[in-house]
């Protein structure tokens, strides 16, 4: 049987559809199987309590999830949102690379080749796939970053810059970025500087740019007003952390090493851009500001990592912005015959993605199992266990609360509280820690002398909260295990506790 030539040599749009469709299918399967992580559960709870802002994040992710949570959508349906954000980001990456091709005029490659290589590099970055599964603000900022870079590149054209509608779109994207994540200023600044560098200060005299800034300000005004009422707690916290912690070069080196190991193909594509496209020459100033969408966030987060814990997920929007440039470089390297390292790096990253998916489905490596009670061995950390067992925990907690007539639950860490609050709703969950948290803003602190059903989880186990200032007494009410791939990956316990003392002092199970 002979296959049509068109099937054997698919066009770029067909290749793009196959690439994105395959990844989307994997994301949807994983999204339906996995339970919500602590941050995802918190964002879903935000959607149950719509507001102009929250103590941890801007409100956009809650607003987008609100229609789904009103219909009690399961996690698989909730995760349609990050999957859509991931796919839309890939489409922006594709078109940005094509536009950069015309801007930089690399004669050896075609615009479609640049776009496909950009999407391939984007889709082979293992950490970016988390953004396609998890309900995180970083997924929103990835899309806003790609969309802002796309629109900024379009406004580099004199004819486009004369249209007022294009500036209003730019202003709307600025506002959405600010509503997605507070670190959005790291991509807003390169966009504004690039446009000023190209068009000059005459932009300040034009009506379109001024209206764009006004629109962005109006979109952010309710959120800023909310923070003003709260004395700006979250917006001032990063500055307090930077000034209050010593800066250590070792942390910076670990951060940079992690980035290099997570995104080697994108880095090699940047090298290809330098030598294969630009011929060793530099970019002009407006073009350099386009690369600032990647360089500025990475530099600021690297400095931040020197004095604090800087999560690797925070740099995902920056690497998304680099993908179109890397696509040009990879296409040039491939055309010039320098393919061996591309095969190696791409193959390694593809294997890492498959291994990551497999570990998610198995609930972690097969050799990691929960220790038997009374064994005396400390529980080995299994980060993949957190995606399983929490729906059952919510059902067990609801049943025990009904049996004992205690309409409230409690935990000793915030990350435990968000998941239990989501799966055991509408029961209120109290976090027994000295620090205030978002759950306390909704329900208030646990009152003295009250009783509560207290949950303990083996992967994050705490000592039973009995003693001075804690509960007067606690009794084991229920216990069960969570199994995956034929082994126990975690254990849950519920305690019926009475007589809260009002002075929380959580201590880990392995603490002295």
C-alpha cells in the first residue's frame, strides 16, 4: 500500500498540529489521573471565594477557574485551563519565531522551519510541561509573556504602531500580565523599553500609547486598592526578603546549574542564534530589548536566588520568551549540518519527559514505599505521593466529622490544609500554626476549647498536638493507606481532638 506523498511530507501546520495534539493528549490523561497539588488546591479555593486579590497571588487564575468550580468540575476538567494556556503559548512561540525570521533575515532557513524548531524546543523542555498540567499563575504569565512579546514585535512595525486598536491590545495584555503574577513587571519593562528605543520619546505624545497605559492602569486598579487596604503585605514581602537575608554565591550557582540542566536545548539554540544567524554580530538596541523578555527575569530571579529559595518554576515564562530565538538558532544549526548535539540534547530531554510522566503515574519510583507504623524508620520523601489519596482523605474526614458531630477540621501545615479544604468542602479547615494564612482569613482562627478532626499525613507528619496550649486530648479516629502500583506510598490518620488551647506549636514527627 502506497501512502500519499502529502502524508509522507506533511506541511508545517500539520506538523505543528501533530506536535501540540500529542502533548495535549498526554497532559489531559495526566490531568485526569492526578489529584490537586497544594498550590492547585489553593487556587481552586480562591475561585470559590472570588475577590480582587489574595494574600499569595493576583486574582486572574481564580477568575478563570470560577465558572468551572461553580459546576463542581473534577480536577481533570479544571486542568483544561492550563492545557489551553500551554497550547496557546506554543502558538505564540511559533508565530514570534516566524516574525523574528523576517526581522533578522536568516537566508538559510524558512520562517516555518524557525517556528517549528521554536515549538519543538519549547515542547521538549521538561519543566514547561508542568505548566501544561498544573493550575499555577506561572502558566498564565507564560501566555501573557508570549503574547506581550508577540504584540511588541508587531508594534515594531511603523504601520502597525499607527493603529489605536493595536495599542489598546497592548494595554490589555499589560493589564492581564499584572493580574496573572506580581513578577509581570519583569516582562513589562523590556516591552516598554524596546518600544521607546525604536520609536523614541514621540510615543509619549501619541494618543494610542497613552490610552494603552490608561487601560492597563484601570485593569489593575481594583487589585491595587485591595492591597492598599491590606497595607501592601505581599508586594513588600520580596523586598523584605532581599534585605533581610545574606546573599550566598553557592545558592546562585545551584540556581544557574539547575537552569542549565533543565533547558539545554534552548541554550544551544541561543548559541546557534549568535553564530548561525547573526554571524557573531550583535543585535541592535530594540532587538536586544526583545531578548530582555528572557534575560531580565532570569537575571533578577538569579539574584533573588542568592538570598532566598527561588523556585525553578518561576523562570518558565522567561524560557518561553527565549524559545522563538532558540528556534531560529536551532533551524540554522540543523541546516548547516550541526545536528549531532541537537539529537543528543533533544533525545535526553524527551526521555526526561517520558520518565517524569511515568513517575507521576506510578506515584514515584518503585523503590519508594511508605514505612510500616512502628518500624522506627523515617518516612522517605516521595514528592509524587502528594497527588494521590486526598479525595479519599476528604471523604474520610467528612464521615468522621458527621459521626462525632464536630463540623470542623484541622491540620498543622498550610499545604495540608489547602488540599483537605478542597476535598472536604464545605467543612472549614483550620491551620494550627502561629502564622496567619488565607484559610484563616476565610474562617478565622480555631476558637479556644473547640474540638476538631485533625489530619496527619505520613509524608508530612507532625506530632499529635496535645499539651499545654494545644488540645487537651486526642484519640485516633481513623487510619488508611494510599496504594499505587502495588505498594503503599503514604498513610493517613485522623484524630478526634478536644479542648483547643489557642497556642499552636507544630512539631514535625522526626523533631526532638
